[in-house]
């Protein structure tokens, strides 16, 4: 499954990329599994993704919980919680 991953805010800064195209292994079935798999790629990923409770996700531009399945996704965004004012 080839998917575009988009990173925002401090997640982007720590990883050093704003987006990338990846092909996660078949064992990665949901957003939390994707986060864990990405965290194992390098130090920047490990730092940015160390605490998944500090992350939010969107699949194909719709907010989803971290246990949402990723099958069929074309884009997954990872970002810190958003606040407004």
C-alpha cells in the first residue's frame, strides 16, 4: 500500500520532512501501528513520534482516532493537537 504521509508543525520540524511517500508493511493496519513503525526509522522520527498521545491524525483530510484503519488511504496527516482562538 503506497500512501502519502504529511507532517505538520513540530512533527515536521523534528522529522525534517513535510511529506513523503511510503509503503508500510502489511502488518501496519492502523494509524497507531503506522506511528510505531515510523518511529523506528530514525532518530528524528523517534523523537517526533515518541508520545502518540500528543498526536492527531487525518486520513484523506478527515480527522480520525489513532486506532483508525489505514487500508485504502491515499494520504495520512500527522500533527499536534490544533487550538484556535
